[in-house]
């Protein structure tokens, strides 16, 4: 079952408070720029590319530069508060950082929305298949590229291809 996105100001504030607590427990700091990056991702409720993120935070952080944003993103990914989405070269807030771990990220390649799912048995099967091929998984999350319900609804049927 997907994790529910925080849409109200109170839900976003609660998620930020949880992130602050997690950082404190780990002896880390959620600095103002890190907090702003996370808050912006939470407000967007979708994945965001780094330069778009930079433009979104410049209203509050005039001095923000690409290295600053990338360092904040690296920290947030390391702390499990943000996901790096290789499929679309973007980032999204982890909506369940303090909850049960999720192992599947379904990324809409059209609009950038993300669903966080957990299926430990499927992940074990995938790890076994990878091991059979002589490899070992280097991460605990698997990204799946897809089209969300809304993008499928808006797309012309001939553009969807097989399996849609």
C-alpha cells in the first residue's frame, strides 16, 4: 500500500518535525537550508530536479547556489529523508522516514509523482535473481518507471505502448 502524501500545512510541519527528531537522535543537524530543501520537496508532492529545486527555494534562500542544494540533497538522502530517483534524475521526499522501510519506488516518468511501496518477498526474489546472475544488489530500493493514473488518463491511447 502506498504511503499517503502530506498535503496540509500541519501534515508537512509534522513530517519536518519528525525529520528534525531523527536527525537529532543521530547526532546530525537539519540546518535551515536542509530543512528548506526537504520542505520544498514535501510541498511539491512530486519529484523535482535539482535546478528546479534551486529556483523554488531561492525565494527564501537568496544565496542558494547549486553546490549548496546538492550538499543538502546528499545529506537528506544519506539520512533517509529524501530519495534520489535515478530513473528521472530527480529527488523526492521520503514520506515514511520514521516508519516501516519501503523497498519499491514507482516513478511516473511523465509528471514525476512517486509511490513508496513495500513488498519484502518481491525484494527477496529480486535479490535472489540478481545473485543468480553473479551480482549483488548495492541498494535496498528498486525504482520502477511507470505512468501514474492521471498521466495514463491524459495520454492518447496510441502513446502508451504495450502493457499499459
